[in-house]
C-alpha cells in the first residue's frame, strides 16, 4: 500500500523502515497468542523502549529525539500497519504523547526526574482522566484531591484507564476545588504525575470486545497520598494542561487507524488476487475491486488530512479542527477497510486464521475513543461553521 509522499524526507523514510523492521519481529502469531491469553506485550514494549522510540517527540536534553508530531505520526502509522494493529499502538501510545503536559508545564526538576525514566521504558504510565459519570464532560469529574499538609489525598474512580495493570505511574486529573466554588466548571482541576500505590489503589480489568493484549481498567483511589511535588504546574489549571496534548493525541490516533486500515486492505487485496472461484480470481470482479479501491482512496485522503494537521501542530499553528477532522476521517476509513476485508475474505474473514477478525475487533474501538465521531462533528460545527453549541 502506498504512503503519502508530501511529508517524506530521507530521514522520515529511514524512520518508517526502522520501525517496520522492528515490528516485523513480532508477527501475527505473536499477537494472536497474546490476544487469546490476554497477555501484555512486554517484549514488544521493551523493544520499542530499548530502541529509543518512546522519546521520539521528547526534548533531547531529557533523552528524547526532539522530533515533531509528524515523525511521531509516521511512527504510529507504521506500528498500526503491523501485525499488532491497535494493541501494538496502545502498548506505547500514552508514553508518546501523554507527558507533553509535563514538558510544557512541569518544573525543571520534574522533567529531569521523570522524563528520562519514561523515555527509557523504566516507568510505564497510564492516563487517569475519564470517569463513569462524566465521560467526555471532563469538567464534571468527581475524583477529589484534598491537600493535607505536605501532600494531597485522592479519593475517586476512573474508567477506561489503559495499561494500568502494568504501569507504575499515572497522569491523574482530579478536582482540587469544589466545582460550586469555581467561576467556571473547568477551573479547580489539577494534574498530577504520581505513583499507583497498590495499598490505596485498586485496579479492576474491564472485559471487552477486542485489544485483549492491552488491559483497560476501572481504577479506584481510596486515600492515595500524592506528594506536593507531584503536582504539575499550578493547582487548578489541570484542565488547560491536558488540552495541550489533545490535538497531538487526535493526530497520532488518526495515524494509527490509517495504518490499521492499510493492513486490512493489504490482506483483502492479497486474498482477492489468490482466491479462485468459478475459474478466476475473485479480484477480477468489479464488485470486489471497487470497494477496495474506495478504501484505498479514503485512507489516502485521511492520511493527507492527518499529515496536514501534524504540520500545523509542529509549527505551533491552530490545528484543533484539523486534528479532529483527521481523527474523524481516519476512523471511518479504517473501519470501512476492516469491514471490506471481512467481506472480501467471506467465511475465512470470520475465522482466526487470517487475523482479519482480530483486526476488525480492534478497529471497532477507534469509532468510540478517544473521542466519538459525534463530538468531533459538534466541535467542527461550532468552531468552524459558527453554529450554536448543541450540548
């Protein structure tokens, strides 16, 4: 499957080839077994960390490569196109973008103490924001962090915290000022980077449709003590800090889904070329050809939007609408490619042998997270079309 050349330089081509070579060491059999046994891909995570790729967009002074969102997107698209699909992406995703708030707002001491350990893979991190009763209405979260002397005490519950079973650290958003005492709902939220202390944190895995190799969890905080120096930036400004990483997250997620879609399309094309029915390859039939060609076109268009959004992000230009549009287009294009691969393979798509059913199950999640298609459309309608807020 071809890639958009507009973002390519010799260094970016070399980046893609290096990531592809690493991912090729972990084939479909590896990922299928982890999916079957619900086993975390520790060997893959260690390989990515050992090669230095977790720091691709982190500052060089802390051990990172100092590259941009564009390079990170190319990397994540290549991982998405590998046998690991969304599970492989989710294994490393949070470490790529999640600590951008620390880079932007953390103290020099925090950056020197924390970032090298995340980049090296010594610390695995999860993201504690979403709550059962708040969903995308982040300002309404109920988890509280109350200051008591030289620390905060946290009580509350988070949901859909990926990789918490295998993380030592959490980037945690909690309310430090009651919402009724704030001028705006988004005020009074604070961001912490702290330990997942098993004495006061209970992690319960959520059974789910796909991506079984990477755990999703409910996390219960019952008196977690957070030292004052684990607070990022200024108390009460946490909502603004997490916004700094959201556009990059949208872009990287879009890139991952495009890679996944390309893998699905490649499997479908290969099968259509080899499967013979009524004396000819089924790929000779336009009813097979045309939907696959449509998938190629949709994926290419989504990739162009993703690269455009990444370029805007890297040059510090407004990119909220473009990042959201990239996520929207990629989710639909990826899902169409996975669905079409299932249909092209027919019964064998439903079988585990060709791995398409695993790709399809993992692709479903990209329609829902990290933001729904409907919320993206609301954002674009309000910010780009000037329509009134609808929720």
